[in-house]
C-alpha cells in the first residue's frame, strides 16, 4: 500500500471514524476483516464527513470514477427491481452492486490494480451471490427473488413453492447449485492475492474466507434461510483470521 501523504489522514480522523462506524454497523463481516488493514488503508470511505473522506481517498490513491458510476447503475436496478431471468443477468447485476465495489477498493489494496481487475470482480460477485443465498427469506418478504427464473425452472421450483419456506430436496439442490457457483468464484478470485500489497493481503483474504463461511453455516443450519439471517459466529471469524495468516505463510490459495 502506497499513499502520497500518510499524515493527511490524521487531519480527517473524525471523518474516517464516522465512516468506519457505518461499516461496523451495517457490514460486520467486512469490519472484522478490514479492521486488520494498516491505518491509512482501512480509514476510507451521505453527509459531509463521507464526502470529505472520499475526496481525500481520491487524492491519495489512484481511484477510478467508472466503478462508482457502475455502482449507481446497480442501485438503480435495485430501485426498479426485476427478477433476473438467467445466470448472465444475475452476474451482470452482481457486478454492478458488488463487483464494482471490488474495483473501487483495488487501487487501495494493490499497486498492480490494472492487472487483477477480473479476479477482483469475481470476488465481489461471489460475495453478492452469497448474500442472495443467505437472504432468500428476507428478500421474499420484500417481494423480491434474486435467483434466476431459469434456475428455479431447472429445479421445478415455482415462486409459490419458494415462498412456502419448505427446504425440500428440490430447494436444497437448487441452493447447492448456486452455492457451488459462488464457491468457484471465490476460488478463482484468490489468484490475485500475490499481487495484493503485502500489508493488505491478510485483511482481504480474511474477508473472503469469512464471507464464504456463510455458505458453510447455512449448510450446518439445514439450509434455513427463511427465518433469521445467518451469521458467522465471532469465534469462527477469529479462527478464519488465523487461517488467512496460515494460508499467506504457506502461499496456499485453496482454503
């Protein structure tokens, strides 16, 4: 991680603390992992504090505008929600709401950002697909289904069957089909780790491992995704932080 001037972050300390509080409240998994970043990296990004922090981040890192615009496209898609018809549509949506975030962060995490955009996008998509598989029940209560129409048809699942909250064999097979796609994306994203700046690798890898663990917890809970939102236990998050350290020491990217 290289910044133009480390000291300027101290001048905006309260702004970044405010941003960190938002992340801690709304994304506990990200906060657990990215709190391991060095100070000038973890203190980043709607009020004036957020805009000041974002402005400074653009001044200190080689951030690109396009991913920020792409995220706005994703937010518009959420406002005008339409169930994806195909895996391709779900992948496109996942890029706009999550892969774009990976590209936002990449210049902060790596001096080789231009060379590893594809795996960064894959990590964002993997995390978004994990969100979708975790939040099926919550999304249904809001009248939304993010699972593609073609996939539901492939496993003979109607909207009504899904809304019934029945974790039958058809549902489990459909869920596993989607989970395996997400897990493949996680694994393919790990190829970028050697090109992530050394002082950022552990935090990024831990974030990926903790998020991927949501899928494992859902399996242990017998695919219960219709009631309370699944969470990775705190003790398990700590274990995964140590797993990330071990993988980095051994330069092993399959965990």
